[in-house]
């Protein structure tokens, strides 16, 4: 599963800004993109797989 979501890094931990339905202690891969690196989308309703993710969750 791949999912685009935003998170806050605090206290050495990434805290998702929305609910994430994965098992406790599930290992994930993160692709980090800080706000200064983000490029605005050219079209607001682009399909999910077309967005540049700030981090991705993989199962």
C-alpha cells in the first residue's frame, strides 16, 4: 500500500496529521520532503499517485 500523508516530526518521532490504519510496530518506508522542497501541484484534483509525496507509507 502506498499513501500520501503529512506528518510532524517532534521528539524524534514522526506524528501523522491524520489517522493511519496500520498495525502497531509495523515497519514503513518514509520519503521525506520538507516544505521548502515542495512544488505546487499544477492541478488541484490530480490522482493520488501523481502527487509528490511528503512521505509514503508502504506495507
